[in-house]
């Protein structure tokens, strides 16, 4: 049983206790957060307190919890400009999630390290490589590289059925529905749509096929929505996918999508990174 103790800051005055614990311990899943409160393992100024307690600045919080067996991030590379990590599925790229976890890794060797700056994002249930900048200059250079598509991103996924042809580069148009939290893929341009280009190649064919996907443009839910529109939804995707198949294979909510490789190119702006290739093992 591990203990994490912290003092409530002035900016967090009045926040719910469960919100504070979530932000302090991003490695814990929502179910595990609920569990520490259910077992009364959270104390506020020495008194066991429920999740909806409002904490005051200056109070001390103690959380007793079980460390996850598998780390939620793995540092793949670090220099003075960038940090590359391999994140687990179920971790969001936000201040209370991956950013906090990555910041803790930096603080291990540099107690004055500022929070890292994410250069791109992955969906919560997508695992794999995420690139952070460690200073404002590197952040601008890398964000520009993403905008100009000079970085090469490759994913591995499992899909329903066998795509025909076995490899292709597909173009479509994507319309984002912010209220519904999802997108639609169309075969023609309409007002408000954005062009998407996705390449794929079949690595293993069968009732469930393994693909390597080249994300040429980077739009919200692009791979998930585009492959579903082609008739080959990703396994574990209950938003765009085949829910009956997901249930039968027991992969509901376990998206089979991994950001497996990343090749950097900055045109000489960050010469130490030009041509650097990073790759992680796909966990499925």
C-alpha cells in the first residue's frame, strides 16, 4: 500500500476531494479512484472523508492506494528539447493525466522542471507514442512540423474483415459534431468539412485483420471514423465500431489502436532530432 500526501493549494480551495485526488494521482483509473473512497482510504487533516468533501487551502490530504502493476507511461527518449513517452490506453492527454505523469518523470532528475508541452494528442483509449516539447521554442517548431505534416506517424490497429484492396491511400471529408463528441466521414466535400487522407496496408488478413495505418492528415477520430466508413471498424470501438462484435470478442471499451512509430523532421530547426525514428511494441 502506497501513501501520497499533499497540501491543498490556494488555487484548489473549494474543490471536491475526489477531483483533487484524481489530479494528484493520474496513474489511477476512475474505478480505482472510486475504490480508495469506498474503502475510506482518503484522509483530510487526518479524518477519513468522502469523495464530495470540499477541501480548503492549507489542508493536508493523505491517500492510501495500490500502485498499478504496469506503469502508465514509459520514457522512450529525452533531451533538452523533447520528451517522447509511450502511454497506456485509458490515460488522457490533459493536465490531470498524461501531462502530470510526464511532469513527474521530469521532476525525478530536475526538481525545477516546468510541465512539458504536448505537441499532439491521442484519444484516451489509444496507446503509444506522444511527443512533448520541453521549452517554448521547441514547442513552436514541433507544432509547425505537425501542421506542415513533415512528421511521419504510423499506427497499428485491428479491424473487422479484410480490406480490399489490401493496401490503399484513401481520401474523404470529415465533419465534426462537437455537441455529440464524434465525427462523420463523407465521400464528398460539404460546407464545414475538412479533407482527410489515410493510408493503410494489411499486415495480417482474416476475419479480424491487422493493419499499419499512415496518418497523413491528423483530424479528430480520423483513423477510427475513416476505417469504419470503409466498412472495417476498429475492434473495441463502441463509438464508430461494431458493438456486437466487440461484445463477442470481449473487447468493449478496449480500443485496438496503437501509435506505434514516429519519425521526426524539423528542417534543421532541431538538428539533433531530424531523422530520428521512435518505435514501440504494440501491446495487442
